[in-house]
């Protein structure tokens, strides 16, 4: 609001003097009244609180129950494994916790500096935290702005505000400017904001805001207020945990009722019911998910991505909109000359033929320039580099044609002039805004010869200015005056113009195209001007027409309903503030999108935290942005996001495969037990058998599915999954129920094989009554249970092999392309063999020793799920054709 007020009005409001500042006594009184110029600290959670929060999850509660039941059954190793899984998940969660606190701490560190102030007419240095409203602060090149200021003096003052606004070049400031209405931060030319840097000139300003009242303070508040949200995977697993909890309780109650009705041993059935409840819970799932995400994080580091929050990796796979900052992400973050106007026509870089006129223009740009090839104003650096392409080096030119005098740039003249000695005479070189330079020209250089500047020449130059400006190029003109003795800006010779822009990254366009094929929208959100943003967006294929652009001013006038309508077609948001970015992200999320947001500045931090995935830049990003993000691009490359999304989609597919495999296997165990008990015959499995099977199938095979290699090109041709999509979408429930029932059927077939042989061998008619009778014999029941136990365990191993790709034959997907699956299968087979052949394990599990013929029969029976997989895959292939 102070941008709308004159210097006199601001001085009156703060009761201060614009030349001598406050008195030391008054500053002390105001410091006592208003408090220190610091960002407010958020209340930090204790380690115990963070750890407890990680344990407040329905699936974790189920696992605690499973651990307790295992202890009751004296299965201490199982309980230890389950509790270790829970502890590991909690520790990882605690490590990843506290982004908001870290971001605020980074902001506080940025504000701990010293300030030069004028108090009582004397210049002095004080800690920045002791600044008060009305203080008169001195600014000069290289100094950080210590509070929000209304400028009262300025000479060639330029301030770098990209971390706050996203604008790619330093902003020229003017103390005399007064805005006619409310304008965005980037357009407040008479204001300087806390944490921005002075790149050029000198000035001073009155403190108008300190601490949390500053623009940076508002951002700190937005970071703190942004809620932590669960990722889609966390929501799905939480829902799954609730379902499994209810299932476990229902099974226990139902089996207990059956035991009472059938007059069975109540304690034995209670233990069986509890075992089934444990079987209903895939206790290996949290560990599988954590390990899969951790391995993916390792892979992504090699691809230039550091993930700060494990579940974020999976969330990438669901991203439907990528909101990208322009500067440094979609563009190279370096001003580059892309076109020059010489000898009456526009010439495109890099293939510019300079000639005599061009060489003179390059000399002008080198000498009328305060930068070096590496340091200084980005615009001036680009001109030096342009000159280098024409073989003209700044150091050599300055050595041969030294500067003797100059007229510094100011925002009123919009130009800079130097006087350089060339041989025995002097030449005055001028560089500045083309309209202003052209007004001062009476001649023009063509093919190295000076000629009068005629009307048609002016018209052609104006047309070139419009053409180059229409491409969102920043245009600067060069002119000179020979035979003078002091810098002059009259009767100049027009040399030509250069148009520059921060160009798009070469790989960014390909990434945007890849996103389109994957049905992922790219939206540009930037603090730069609409024309500049649209020019880059059009080159990258993000926007096709100007109507897809919305400015911050337009956004201010929209209510949430109108924004939600407009946002579906919007591709570019320009000249926006930090709270605008947060509002855009929320509007996209409310429209059903999973949103990724990239950014590098302090101004991006609130929106990074509000997005489903916050992606910060590693090279150019501020520490605040990195701390507020979920992941960091170490190469600042937009194309890296494409690889990250592909990885995220692959992770979700693998976790989905693991979930369906675990639940269908567990459902097979439950169905096997429940069917036998409901039929009134002895239990086909002991509780120790169920826990053993869970041990060998809930670990390595599920993990092998979790790290399976997917076809990335196919994944990126599919649209992103919907936010509310279930883990069982796309046939998941069918595969869970079908394979569960199939595993139960073959396990029961194996169980009944033994009493069938005994009954038929004795010449008795086969019936449930006859089966029940022979199963009362301990030896028969022991062998029958061993058959069911073996087939159930082995069938789940075969099932895991088929689950790698439910739509493709294992011979097409590659038998040995997943080494971990081969290891898991072999290990499971050996462990299952051990419990029927190693004496002390035979005694522990009360199994029967099997002959080679029995093993062959049971292996064939256990392979039925894999055979079913091949039939389903064949049917799907034929159907597609």
C-alpha cells in the first residue's frame, strides 16, 4: 500500500524525517513497542510427539494386534519381525518430518544480518533485528535489504528480487514513482523488500514493515499455515488397513460362533481364529512399501532427483498437472541475445553476419557496459557474450579504448553513455531503450558508412522494435557520436539493436510433449510479465493462444468459482504473488488434480508446500524452497520431472502388484481354513503353518514384485490414475478373489487327497462323514495337513511369478529379468522343503516326511495358479487382437 503514497505522506505516517531518520531514543521506544524485526518461531514438536504421530494409523494398529497375537501363540520371531517393521516405518517418518519448521528456520537465518541506518543524522550499523518502523536504512550494491522499505532516495538503484517475485532480471527502482492503484510486488518500483539484494547503485528508504508484517513474513505465515496432507498411497493403505481390521474382527467372531455351534474345542478354535486374523493382515506390506520407495529414491538420485519424503515418490505417478516456474526451470536462467537489427533487417542468432556496422555495434555493447563475462547485470553479460561470438573481447576493447567519462544509467533517461578514447580522438557510445535512443539519433550507419537518418529508416526501425518486442525480447539499441570531447546523447549515429530473452531449455519442449502423451498438463506460473511468459510458453507448446494466460491482476478479481472454471483451460499465470500461487494450486486440487509444483525462490515455498508434490531446484533454488519441498532436482532440469513421474508410475504399479499378491494369497489361506471348518472337518492347517507361509511369502516374493522392472514407455502412454482410484481398480478385485479361491481350491484338493486314498483303499464310500472319521487318525491328519501346507506355500510362490504382469505371458515378460524373484522363489522352495525333511523342523511344525513322488504331485498341483495366469494372458492377447 505504501507504493501508492508519496515520500512526504510516508514520513508523516511514521512520524520520521526522510533525511535525518529517527532519534536513537525514539528507535528504542518503538523497538520496545513493536518488537524485534524477526520471523515468529513455530512451536516445535518433540521427538516423542513426532514418533507417536507416525504410529497413529489403522494398518499400524492392526500390526500391533498381530504382534500381540503372535506373542500369545508363542511365535516370538514373528512378533519381533512385525514390531521391527512398525519401528522402521516410524523412524523413517520422523526423519522426513518437520518441513515447515525447517523452512521457517531457513527464513530466520536469511534475516540475521546487519543494517546501515541513519539515526539523528548520523550513519551507523545496527543488527537488522533492531530495525523499527520509520527507520531510515541505507542501501548500496551487494547489500541485502533488511526490512520492507519505501525508497526516499535512489541513484541507478537496481534490486534482485527473483527469489521473491520470480522475475529473471534485477528491477530498476525509483523513489519518485507513485503507483496509481494497487500493484503486484514486482511492479512496486518505489519499494525494497526484505531478503532481496542490491545489485547496482545506491539509495535509502524508510522502514514500512518488519518481521512477520513484511512480504517475506507473509510467505513464512503461508508456509506455516499450509497443512500436511496424506499422499494418495497413504490414503489407500489407510483405507486398506481399516478394511483388514474389520475383516480380522469379523473372522474371529464368526469362527468362534462356528466352534460353539459345532461343539468343537473352544480354546483350539480361538487360537485358529486368531491365526486366521493374523493371516488376514499382510504384515510384510509396510516393510515392502518402505523398502520399494527407498530403493526408488536411490535410483532417482542417479537421475538427478533427491527425494525428501518417501511417499512422494509414488505420488508422482498420479500427477495430472505440473505447475512449473519459468525462470531456471523451463528456461536456462541466463539472458541470451537471439536476434539483432543491423543494416535495415533483423538477423537471427547464432548465424548473424555482423559486417562493419555489426562490429561497431558490438564494440558499443562492450564498452558501454559495466559487467564482465561472468558477473554483473544479466542483460549486460548477454551483450558481452554476443560480442564474443563476433570476435570482439571486452578486456581487449577496454585496454585499447579506455573509458574516460560516463553518464550512468537512470530510469528517467533509460540509457547509459560512455566516452572512450580511440587512437587520438574520442567516441561517445550510448546503449539503452530503443525508443529513447532513436529520438536522439540524426544519422544511421549502413554497411559501415554513416548516412542521414531518414523517415523510412525510422519507420523500419520502429517496425523492427515492434516485431522483436512482440516476441517478448528485451530490446536495447546502440548508438555513437565521433569527434566529441565529453559523453553526449545528442546527434547520435544509430548502429543497431539486440533482442534478448531467457531462452527455453532444449530438453524442456520434449518433456512437455512427453507429458501431453501421458495426459499430464503443464502450467507455467511465473512472476514475469504476461508477454514474456506467453512467448516462452508458446515455444514450449504449453500455450497456443494469449487467452490461455491469466495475470495476477485478473486473478485478484476472480472468486474461487470463476477461477475453478478458468483454470481448466489456463496454461500460463503471469505476474503472480506467492499467495496467488497457493490459490492456483488449491484450485487445481479442488478440480480433482494431483498437482506437482516446481520453484526455486522464497516466493515459491508456500505453493511448494501446498502442492501434492513440491519440487525445488537444487542449483539455483533458495534453501527455503528446498526445505519446503518434497523433492529436489539436482540439475534444475524440467525434463528430470518426466523421468521422476515415470519412476512414480512404475512404483505404484509394483506396490499394487504386491498388495494384490499379498491379499489374494492371504485370502486363499482364509478360504482354505474357513471352508474346511464350515464343513465340520478338522482344520487343514495349524496356526504355525499359517504364520510360516506368511513368513516366506509376505517377504521376499512381495519385495521382488515391488522392485520389478516395468516398461516405462508404456506407462507414460497411459493417463494418470484418478486421485480416488482404488488399489484394486482395473481388475484388482477379480485377481484377488479369483486367485484366492483358486489357491484355496488346490490346497483343499491336496488336503482331501490323503483321506480319499485312505477311504477308497479301505473300500469305504467317499463322503464327508468318512473323511471326518479317518482324519481323526493322527497320522492321516498329519499327512493331509502337510499336503495342504506344502501346496498352499508353493502355490503362492508360483502365483508371485505370474503376478509380475497379469496381462502378459511369463515367457514374454522374461523369466530371468527379475533376479530377486528367482532368488525369492528358490529360497521359498528350499524353506518349504526344509519343514518336511529336516527332523527338528518336522517335529516343530508337526509335518510328515514326503517322498519324491509326493513332491512331484504337490509341485504340479501348486503350479496351477501359474497355469491359470498363462490362460488369462492368452485370452487377453487374443481379445486385444
